[in-house]
C-alpha cells in the first residue's frame, strides 16, 4: 500500500472513546462501579439496572466493553450474553462477567456462552480498570481495522472506476479499421485487470507514406496509460520540425529525446514503428526494445522484423537505426505487445514466442479472425478470462 493511501486511510479512522455498560439489577453495585471509574476521564460509564432493557441500551450507546451480572430477575446473565453474541451490532463487544459466584463450573459455562473475562465482584479498582482498558483497546482496534478495511474497499472501488474510465478513453482514441485496395488494417485491444501502457495507431504521413506503430509503457496504471497517450499524440501531431516522420530512426531519436525516464517518473517504453510506401512497396521500420513484428508472406514464408535498439527513455543519446524491406502483394504484418505471447500457463510454464508465431501462421485468415482466436487461446492457456497484461495487436494487410 502506498504511503499516501496509508495516510489517507489513517486520517479517516475514528478516535473511539472507552464506553462501559454495566448490566446489574442491584443499584448499589452500579454506584460502586461508577465511583471506581469516576476519576478516569477517558472512560464513559453507563448503567442498566433492568436486564430486559440491556440489549436496547447496548445498541443505543455502543459500549466498548460490557460488565455483566449473572444472577438477575427475569433474564439470566448468560442468556443476555447469548443475545449479545447473536446481535449483529453487539456480537464482537467484549463481555466481562461480574459475579458473586466463584465456582469453576460457572466460569466454564460463562466462557462457553461467549464471555471474554470473569471477575468475582467486586474486584479491586486497579484490576477492574486494567481489564476494562485491555478489552476496550482490543475492541477499538477491531473497529478501526473494520473502518480502514471499508475505506480501502471504497478507495479501491473508486480507483477501479477511474481505471475503467481511463481504459475507455484509451480505446476511444484508437483509429478506426482501414480498408483500401493498397492497405488495410485490423486490430484488437483488450486491457488487463490493471490498466497497462499499450497504445497503437496509424495514419498517412502524406499521400504516399503510411505510418503505423505500437508502443508499450512499462508498468500498469494511469501513469503508464498517460505516457502512452502522450507518445501517441506526439506521433500523430508530427509537430516537431527537425523530425522526418517518414524515417523511423529519426522518429525514435525524437521520441527518446522527448520522453526521458528522468522526466517521466522513471517510466520508459518499447515501440515498433514502420512506414510503408504504397507506391514502391518499401517498408522502413525500427523497433526499440520491442518484440519483432511478424511478416507472413503470400507463399507461406515468414520473417521477423526487429532492430537492435535500446528502449525509449533509457539513454539520453542512443543512436537509433532503421531497416527496410520490400513487401510482396497480399502479405500480412502483425505488430503486437508482449501481452499477446508472454503467457504463464496453468502448469506454471511460459508459452514460447515460437509457439505464438506458429499459431499465427497456422490460423492466418484474410478477415483477421485469427486475432480473436489467439486471444481466446491465450486465455485458455492462462486459465483466466482477463489476462495479466494488455492484449494489443495490429494486422496490416498489404494489397
């Protein structure tokens, strides 16, 4: 738990006062106990002489300890103890028996009924006060733990709502699928239990060049998601004059200069960035610490496209490099995050990336249905409906 959340929870915990409720049919006993506690400023004393009103009185004042006589008219003390233990508001309140009986069997029956302590009345003042404080402290700690737990649940619920809104926003800025003669796109994005830092997009840099990219910010939560959105907006806006967004190496160098870890709460990200010339069919690409894109050719051959570049934000002046390849007609390229293949099976073993590539190759389909099939398959492998990391995949189909 973070220190700020701990402080927030602690600041909302009530400061409970010690409250004593004595239930005894003898007024003289009530007066004697009252005098014993008179000088204890932190102890609030209440007396109930009518045992038939004991439950109502206890609910009304919410004592931190009940002093209970055993032998009373109309209602026996142990009967009241059983009533306390079955009442939702009283069931945890400590009960100390004050009885004139000292037999072992009576004490045993008392503890079996649910009492916490047993004193032969009237006990020494010092001993009585010590036991009142001891049992009240334990009960107050329980009340404060319950409050802290309720506050934590409320906080977690609010946090989950915020994460859900953040996830909805991330989905809302993803691009619409593209379908044209020269290039088409399909994608799937499923956030994990904890919102991650996956984000992707694509756009035409000009009439001839089509850029597409997928990045993965380290960690989970709103911070990672915000950095991912900021990086995507950087790529979409193309406002930096000294970067040619048709050249992947320049783009990665620009991203690295803009999003250093020291300026972003020690967060870094990996990325795969490609630019396709729809006229020459040349694909320039560069990756930074990211899994290789998987090119599936029309003849069934495949190729992994990656670069030996460092993560974005890790080193201030890393010399990012790019590569290029000619793309054949009807080839398909899969760009994805590690959440698509870094799957821990129910057996405890990790799914291998080679198995991931084999799945894509064997299930490739022109309508992109293999992406849904993959998502369902890895959920089965993990044995959970929601994956531990974001599932993000784009499929680029070259006409």
